[in-house]
């Protein structure tokens, strides 16, 4: 199975989860703590709807603050209903807007982490992710040079997943479910409590 299929499967599951939410669940704070679940989903949609030129305009309007530009893209879409949001995500091409600039494995990681950003605060973190997809997500997380800083956090540590046949690196060991490893190395402190091992304290200090 190629990576584009893995990305589409992960996105389909993300959208299906969003479609199942009650109105009040959309207003729960996501793991991206400055955003609700709805704002998180709008962020994910906005990157697929915005091309490089749109990002430049948002950067200029935000004083060249990347965080400010991203928040501006979200704010421009906040009047959309959750029903509209779900429908637009369903029809959004996988490689559209700024997502065309992502490597396929990086887009899979982006989709997976935001999916879990929405699920965890709603008590729905556990789900059946195919090992092939989860292995690629974990490997990408600890080797990626992306904006999350995950590769730097992972440096000098050994990661051992307890739910799939995957490990990476050398050094003090960090053990736990692959999902918790991925979320922690990408900066989500909420998943740290699911990890154990001598390297956990070092990883915590890098958050």
C-alpha cells in the first residue's frame, strides 16, 4: 500500500470522527490548547485551501508571525458551521493548497497528530490503527525535520513501542504505545503520562 492511500485512510477516519461529534464536543479544547476541536479542524482545512500566495498575504497581515498567520487563516473560517466543515473536509483533495508542499509521510504525520489532538480531550484516544500506518507515523515523527521539533526532542533516546513491532534510536529508553510516543515527541505533553523508561525524564525536559 502506498503512502497516499495511508494518508487518505487516516483523513477519512479523522473526518468520520468529526462527523460523529455532538455540538458541545466541538467546543472542547484540543491538545493544541489555543484551539477548540472546531478551530483545530478549521486549521487542518485551511492548509488545504490556502496556497503559498495566501500564506504570504496572511504572514504580511500578521507582521510576519507564522503563528499569527495560521491563526488568521483559522479566524477567517470560523463562521462556517460544523456541517459545512465536515463536508468540505470530505471533498478536500489530499494534495491541495499548502499540503502540496508536504512530503507524503509528513502529511500522514500531520493528519494523524491532529486527529489525536481532537480525540484525546474527548476520551476517544484509543482506536484501531493498522500497524503499517502507525509504524510509518512513528518513524516519521522521530526522524522528521519539520516545524514540530520532533527530531530534536528524539535525539539521543531509544524509543520502543509496546503495541507494535517498532523501535528507533540508541540511548535511554522511552517505552509506551506508539501513539503516545508520536504525540510526545511532536510536543504534546498530555501523552507523556503514558510513557515509561529511563529516557522519559529527558524527553519531558525537552517539551
